[in-house]
């Protein structure tokens, strides 16, 4: 199948490319970038007034499969992904049962591929059952093509186990993705330790609960040479720890979520349990540090931590409601509206953080508009405003903190490994 994307703004910050022209895809590969191509001999997508960018990659998603289909199914999750502009995603293993065996991970990837939507790269658990005691089969993961391991949702509390995980990761080429939380400091808190939570009478966890665990893991990464990725960074202290460690040669990367980049604990009363996530929303100084870290590259990637729950679960009140919010469909428009449009983050940096950077961390096919590259593309009308409502979200999880908010940038379609998907 030959695909001709005509007259779009071809934008790839990694190449320094920003020009209007045609892009041609044949047999799943990009064969022409720029110029004008006759609109015959293939499928034509008219892209005038649209931005054609490298395909977005979300490296932190909870698809809830297997065992939690009331929250999300593979189909609803992947429809949400492509509607958000994501061509690939990495799925967390905290399912029922936990994905702690290579064969289970491969089964999820194969089931997702059969749907013909975004590509799923399944992460494996660090420890068996994510119990924090026995290390899973890292060599088996690597042989099965798994790229990263995590006990996300739970911290690896035992330093010895994390040290062994990083050693095994170095030997097998895997990335260790951390949920950074010191339970003895967090103590079951549901919100950041500050006046917004105090006024609501909520049990809190301090910023040090995250930073202390990150500091431990950075020391272990430096000692072992294992590749460490710090998930959902939320505090100013963590940003500085990562910045310093990287300057000292530690193999560490990091991500931040749209909700931590755009919201603070000041929204607790307004949003209710739609503001309950772990790590919690922090203070404005932390949010500003995250934005600065994203701008200067200390924070490599933006990842949504898309975590669907049922309405009944989220209605159970602050103490009983589960942690987590959804965000694949809202991420790009909200970040463009709140960070790019005001001039806080260049558009090119945001594209990089949502496409080529996470792809590189996970050792995926490069996200680029280069001739010869696998065609993974996202088409967006950046001039179109969008307002989000629950009934228009493809995800089964409507627990989104940006409902009713105005975003900027309507995703019109994606190309996934050469296949054009639109709605």
C-alpha cells in the first residue's frame, strides 16, 4: 500500500525539519519527505494546515489487561491511544495476574497487535507477583523482546532487590523503571503534605517520600551501571537529584506526566478524587521545577500514566478511591495549550519528549521523518481548540482531571507502521 500525505507541515525537531510538502509511505517505510507528489497511485491524505510529526509514544500506560476489564479493555485503551496521537505505548504489568512471566507479556503484545491500532510494548514485573521478594526472569524477558521492567504501582522497598535488578538489567539490556516511594515516609498518604490537604483533613505524604527513594536508586544505578528510568517525577528535589546524577555519568532517564506538569494540590478541593494519584499533585514550586526540567532535558519524556478506573471506584471518597487518572486523549492538546502556547516549552521540545525520547529509552524504532524510517506519524491541527467531555472519550475510564478544559490541537489521524488510521 502506497500512502501519500499531501501538503502538510512536516515537523521533526530531531532533524531540524520544518517545511511544507508531501510525505510518501510505501511498504511501511517513508520513501519521500518534501516536494510535491502526484495524487495518484495510492491512498491520499490531504494534510494542508496540519502538522505531520513523528508518531507519539506513551511509555507509561495501564491497560488493565488481564483481569480488570471493567476499568479498561485492550480495545478501548488502544482506541484512546490513537485518538490521542499515540502510535505505540508501554503497558504496565500490575494486572491480575501480574505480568511477571515472559509468555504473559508476549500474549498481551500479540492480542494488542491483532486489533490493528497502536502498538503495545508490554513491560514485565521486576519481582514475582510484584511482591518485592524474588526477582523475575530478566533473561527470559530479554529473549522475548521485552524492553523494560517495573513494579509500578508499588515501590521496590528492599534495596538489595533493587541492586540485583539493576545488575540483571545491565546484563540483559533491560531498563528498570521505578515507582519511587519510601513507604515509611509516605505512610499511606493520599495527597501532598501541605496546606491544601490539611484544610481537607487528608492524610498526606511528603515530597521526601519520592526524593529519598530516587536518591537510593541513583546510588545503586551508579554502582551497578544498570539503566534506571524514574517514572512520574513529581518533586523539585527529584529533578535536581536526576540533573546532578546525569552530570556525574549515571545512566538515568526520567518522565513527567501531564497532570504533574499542569496541576497542583491547589486543585484538590475542585477536582476531588480526580486529583487523587500517586505520586500526588505537589506544590507550584514543584510544578515549575518539572517544567524547567522538561525544557532543559533533565526530564526526558512526557508519559501519561493513564490509569483508568470505574466511576463507582472513583466515587468512593478520598480514603477508598484508587489512585490514578486517565490522560492519553487529553495529553497533547492540554500540553500545547498550557505549555507551548504561553511560550513555556517550545513545540519541538514537546514533540521530542512525546515521540523520539520515549522511543529511544525503550529502544523502539526511531520516531523520525527520515527516508527509510518505519512510518510512525501523528497528524494534528494545532489551530483547532478542543474541549473534553466524558462522553467523547474512547477510554472506558472517564476519571480524567481535564474534563471541561480547553485544549489546543486536534489529532486527525495516525500512521502506525505504515497503516493510516483516522476517525
